């Protein structure tokens, strides 16, 4: 194998879908909507995966799920929509709807460790039921006619080997076009060192492309994992939060950190898209979880960051949030001796 020739900038195909490079936005629940995916694309991501969407909610025609979570921007393609669920019939019907919404690929979540998801038999619980997992994957393909990928963990608990067994089953009889391995056990949630050696074994063994997720917070970590595992592509998750520049860095389009002006312009873009997506009031509340990512990138002392963070969490409009980021109101706050509540 000529590993030296592999590059993150190489184009590839996943189930017949052409993807211009090997840097992918990972699924992020509550975050990976169309504008977060579009942001990743604007900075060069080859593929973006949606936040996980309930197959049951789609099946029952839940309005917010169908209108908001399945919203796809024309400039996003290729885009993958991640579904979760454990009922093959429901999955088939939901997948059909996702195809009609314009997705290019469907990813199925078999790695989410959250009890609310697992107790329905979905997410990482499917690691315990390979036959059902295979049926769910086959149903998604049948319902949608799209290539299906599955994102999974290496096990439920250390040493149980369940993820490896499921990966084999999905590749052999689940008809999947690819697998994304997050080589941590579900019991580890998102902590601990990912087992890249195990992921490398899966890459070598499985007859389908294997993508790698986990611990890819910096460009160096992503490049190292790409090389060490031989994976087809890397998925950026927490490393991408408030940091779309990481995509550009990994595809060789920039090598410097963003300037303050670039960060502020990006904040403005996000504020505007969120209002466009969900209206002013909901956007104002929704974006509160985004602010810390951009505050961190702007730098400054811990005390300055804490003041900005505290003020942003109390804004009543996105325009006020914008002013705070741009410093107009913050200077007044600091001058007035504004500090964090003890
Ligand atoms: C806030 C958050 C939400 C996530 N949501 C999903 C999800 O909806 N579906 C999924 O398969 N993985 C989800 N993950 C897991 C990530 O896609 C990724 O596999 C994990 O964070 C490991 O990568 P990292 O260590 O580079 O962050 C989520 C992770 C975080 C931190």
C-alpha cells in the first residue's frame, strides 16, 4: 500500500457520490443544521453530515423536524443526513422522505450513547442487536435508494468487541456504502483516547470505505489519524465548533489563524443565518451555545472572555449580541465596572 501518496485533498467516491476531498463535518446533535453545514462547506469541507434526526419524528410528520432539520441549502451538496431509529419500517419511510428532501447520502447513528436514544433500541443500543442493525440499514437503502453509511462505536464497554462485529455484519450483509468508526466505547461517551490502532485494523479488514472520527481537534491530530488509520476520510467534530478555518487548513487553503475581523465577520454570518432559519427570538436563545466557541477564538484574558460570555448569555436580541462581539457595548460594560456575578 502506498500510504505516502494519500492526501486529504484527494477526491473520492462514497457509494457513487463524488466527494472533492477527505475532510468531513461530523454529525453534531443540536448543532449540525443547514447553516452550520454550509459554513463548513464554505471553508472547504468535502462532505457535511447533519445532526441526528429521529426517523420516528419524520415518519409522524413532525413539522419542525421535517421543515427545519431536513432543510438543505442548494450549496451544501454533497450532504449526508443522519437518522436514528431501530424500526426498519419506520426507517424505510423516513429515509424516503430524506431522499425527497434532497440528501445525497443517509448515515445511520449506531453510536449515540445517550440513554434517551438507547432506551428506544436506537443509537449505540444497536451494537447489541446486529440483526436488527442490518435490517435497519437495508431498510434505509430500500426506502431511499441512496447510499447508506453507518456511524458506530467500537463497543458498548471496553473489550466487548461488539462494534467490530457489527461493522463486519454491516459490511457483509447490510449493504452499506461506508462506515464511520468512532473508536471509543459507548461507555466512554466522548472522553478518553480513541483507539486508532483498532480503527486501522477495521480499515484494513473491511471491504467498504471506513471514515475515522474521534479526537480530531487540531489539523495535526486529523492528519496523524488519517495517516495512522489509513481511513478514507476524517470527521471533524468538536474541533470544528466555531472553527471553520480548520477545514481550510486541512485542505491546504490557509495556514494562519483567522484575524479578529475574520472571526467577527463569521459571527455576523452565523447570526444572520440563524435568524433566517428560526426567526429572531429562537435564534437569540439558540445561539447562546455557539457564543463560547467564538469568544475563545477571539482570545483576550480569561476575565475579558468571562465578561463577554456573561453578557452574551443575557442578550435579548441578536443585534445586541452582535454589538457585544464587535465591542461597542462591551467597552461600556467594562468601563462601568461590570463583572461576573460571584
Ligand atoms: C455536542 C455533540 C453532539 C454530537 N452529536 C452527534 C450526533 O448527532 N450523531 C453522531 O453520530 N455523533 C454525534 N457526536 C459525536 C461526534 O460526531 C464525534 O464522533 C465525537 O465528538 C468524537 O469526535 P471529537 O473527539 O473530534 O469531538 C456528537 C458529539 C458532540 C460533542
